[in-house]
């Protein structure tokens, strides 16, 4: 008696036994001939990232915003600036010798970064519990992944120095030039530092399909580049900062450099057993399936602004396959990614208010 | 005690920026007025399948008229399920709905926190009531479905400070959008419903230009009117001629009993118009 042959569509195999399925697609090409170009389950080559689309200034309540879409991972970032008066900073130490500092470039940079970090002026938070994937449902405290990504973005913001503290200072110039009645005449003449802008950087995942850090970081950088702080004036009578409401006088927040994050995971031939034996593949920009199958991950943050490649951060966890040589090679991959992200940022130029057209475009590519 | 699982920022309180010209904007002659007919809703954009990993998803955007660039309500909805209930939960002969509505921190004029506030819980309850009437619940015993809505941008105008104290009128518009987008997402998830349910808002407004007379408009934008006396949000199933949820707020003179009915009628009219968009959108997906 002949048993009816049992065939399943690809998606069923991917669910039932994901590891052999991915291994199979990597080792054989679709037309079953000997492989020359390994292909992943999603049809990409191992070192092929998903195309990136960036759209800025789509939110009206935020001072800067960006929507980033890489394949099926979509993230929205909104930057919101609020005023932090120096009187409500408990550990505030006024800096009096700005002019003296201006001479020593390195010391100034160090002090500026410390100022940004001590007063905690950048507040990034990632919200994953939006139902963006079946495992992220709301009503629970932030998951480990959300906390990890938030912290990584936080430390990279401070570590890479994309935002300078100069743009965030609010000065009181109302008494400049006025005839001082007090004793300290010289001090009254100078502008006084009265407050800082605090940037609340909130990220919301609309759709999640792996590689949250790259998408989140790209969204943060794009939103910061888009951020315009309103013109601000200190009102001594109200003891508050008052902003001009004219948008054309708003000042863009100076963003230094363009650090780009580039992540990959290592896929091993053997599902269990000693790491390092058998073949392995480096999969760039992993999706949800690949992330679940791979233990070892590497992230490199590079900045090629100004022609010269600088590694801003590097992170490698969970395995022993990636050695010194591979990392060096991976920096080259990251450089390529940097060019793509840069192109995507420049592409976005025609900002129009509605997200609709963007979503539509993204939807039709599915 | 601050939540240690998030990054909380500086310990001192930060204040949202105060804008200089807020108070004298009206006197300078600029004031938004309603240019649409009183019986038409704003144009909206609806799209299903925005989140591929969810069972069903939809995205809704409502146009903000009069201003280029600024746009109104933006909602993203995902539906997960039907899925089996955990073993510990008691037997249920029908599907259990759980709905979450959450504003993004950058959705409104004031920055929202990450914990759900009472308004969001209230919206969630209303939404659940509206959808429960549309879903054929006894087809899925012992199962549950999650409906999650993220309000990416609320229905507020940034420029005007008027009506700042009561943003409760905007909540009605948000709810009506939530109902429409959730209905589209449920259809995308393939959950059986008796009909597509859509939300509609009607309001009794008093404008200074009409010598203080009241009139009824649908899909109101609070900043366009001097005062909103009462408003109601209706969730309506057109093929059954059935209202699944009704939320009425405000005060009506008791001597005009017909006014209340008329308000609900207009709400239904708004809902029917939204439903047309909904059906068209679903038709595109299927076809």
C-alpha cells in the first residue's frame, strides 16, 4: 500500500524545525544544484542587509521625529525637549571659566561630556510592548530585551558624543549690558547659564522582525538630526524659559557625525555540540527566525563622516567563532552599511506630514 | 520610587516649553474655523497588514484640514489571536477580548508616561464593549484575543492653547478612530464578525459667529469651535442597524428631548461614512 506522500509548504518547515531548515537553505541553492551563493530563508545573501527607508518630521507634537523601516522591522522615534532649570539639579556645579576652557580642546570635550552625563540630559526609552510581535504584549513591565536595547542606546548616545551639550544650554542674557547695581559688576555682565534642554527620546516599535538595535539607533540618529529646538529666552520675572513660537527661528540641534550600527549573528552548522566545529555563516541584519537560532552576535558602530572610518563602539556576545580577523573584516561590511544608511538619510529630504504614503509604500513591498 | 526598568532622566522636574505667543494668537486674527460641511467627516487613510508578524493589523490616519504638514490622529492596531487561554484560567464558552489602548509618549501636547493612565483604561473598556457586539464570540470557546492600539499621534492641534484644560473631547475622536481601526485589524486577522463596526462622533457646538446658537456637527475638531456643549461617540453596525457602544458626555437642556436623539442620529451618520472607508479598504486587500 502506497502511503500518500506528505508535503508541507516552506513556512511549516520553518516552524517545525527551524535550524535544519535554515541550514538547508544556506547549503543548497533554490534550484538544487551545488551551492555557490548561499541564500537565507528570507531570500537574502548572508551579507545582504534589508533595504532601509527613513522618513522624518512626520509627527507634529515632537521636536524631531523619524520613522525607520528595515524590512518588516518598523520603529518610530520622537524626540521631545523639555526645560530643566539649573535650580532643580541637585548636584549642579556652575562652570565659570568657559573662556579658559576654550583653549584646551580636549579638556573642554571631556567636561562637556561629563556635563551631559552628570545631569542626565538624554533620556532614551524603547517601547517594545506594543504587540509588534506575538511575544511582546502590553500590560507587562518592560522586557529584558527592551531594557537592554534602551541601555545600549543610552550608553552609545553618551559614548559616541553625537549630541553636544552646547546646543542644550539655555542662557540668561537679560542682564547683559544693563547697569548693575550689585557689587559683582563683572559677573553681572556675562550671560548666565540658567537651564538645560532635556531630550526625551522615545522609541515605539510598530512592527518587529529582528535586529532591534540597528533600527532603533538609526531612528535615534535620524530623529536627532531632524530635531529643532525653539528659540528660547529666559524670563526673569516668571523664572521660566519662554520659547518663541515661530518655527522658522527654531534652531537645529547640532548632531556631530553619523554613527551607524551594523549587526550580524553567527549561524553554526551544528545545532548542539561544541561551538567552533563545523561550518558557520555570518548573517547580516538578522530577522526574527535567525535571531532565535543563533547565539553569537556582533555589533559594530562605525562613523565614516569625513572620509575616515572610526569605530565608535563594538559589542560581541555569546560565542567564540568571531575572532580578530573576522571582526576586522566585519568593519569593512559596516563601512558598506554606513554608505547605505547615509544614502537613505539623504533620500528622505521630501518630508511631508502624512505617514500614510510611507506606510502604503512599505506595505506594497511585502 | 522611579521605575528602574526604564531610563528616567534627571531627578529634578523638567517642564515642557512654554510658548510666548500662545495667549495672543487668537487676537492676532488667526483662528481655525470649520470649512467642511457639518455632516461630513474628515478624510481618512486606512491600511491593513502593517505588522506582518501579528495575526491582523491596521493603520489609520485622519487628515487635519487647514494646515499642510500637520496631520491629525494616527493609530496603529495589532490583533493577536485567537489563541488558547492559559491552563489556569477558568472555562469560558466564548472568546475573551482584551483590549489595550496606549498613547505614545510623543502623542500629545503633554508628554505621556509609560504606565497606562485612567483615560487609556477607559478608552480600552469602551473599545472592548464596542467590539464585543460585533464579534461572533461563541465560535471560539476557551480562547482569547488581544487587541492592542498604539496612538502614535493624538487628535490635537499643536498651535492652539485653547481648550487645553479639557482634552476630554479629543478622547472621543480617538475612541471613534480606535473602533474603526480595530475593526479593520480584526477583519485582517480573520476573526468572524457579524459586520464591520465603525466609530462616529457628533457634537453639539456653540460658535460665537452664529450668535450663540447651537448646532450639531459630526467629527468635530475642538479647536475649531468656541465651545462644545455635548458630544457622543457611537459604534454602529450598519447591516444590523445596531449600536454596540454609545458614549455620551456633556450637558443638554432637558426641555429639548429630541436633541439627544438627533445627536445620536448624527453620530450614526458619521459612523456610516467611516464604515464606507473601512469596507473599501478591506475590499482592496481581498481583491
